[in-house]
C-alpha cells in the first residue's frame, strides 16, 4: 500500500481544513487507517483511526469533537476533517495503513506510512 497525504496548509485559529490520504493497492478496503501528527520537537502522536468498514472510529481526546475521520473505500481515500483548529494543532500530519481491519491507536500497529502534510495554525 502506498499512501499520499494532501490538504495541509496555513489557517487561522478557528478555521477548518480537510486532509485526504489517497491509497494505492488492493488491500485498502480491508485495512484499518489512522492519522498521526508530529509537532516540532515532540514525538509523533495518535490523532484518529478508523476500521476497514468505517464502522468504528477513535479520536484522541485532544481533538474529540473537533476532528472527524472518515473513509471512502470506493475512492481508496481516508479523510480527516479538522474544525475549530487551534495553534497547538500545528504539526506534520501522517496517514497510515494497518494490515489488520481493526482500528488501533498504537503507531506500531501500522505497516504503511504516507509522507506527511504540514498544517500550520496561526493565532
């Protein structure tokens, strides 16, 4: 599976962005997907995950109620809708794919990673 993340950019606090992650490979529809982020000087952290069918989703406490993960298996794409953005959301966002169908919050459960897309939120 190859992953290509896009949609990052510069936005003011309170604004919105939608990240997309396009996947190639026949196993996308059976793979759980996740979004992680890494801010400057910090470790990579979990943001959101979704099961193969989209029936189960998980969001980090820090983004709960503001971010929403979703997927379209017909388009081999997973999305991260980010609303009410805060300066502390500034980071490089990575999408990842897991061979297993069940969503996981652990980055070591993921087998494939995209190149990242940068999100900057100004105050």
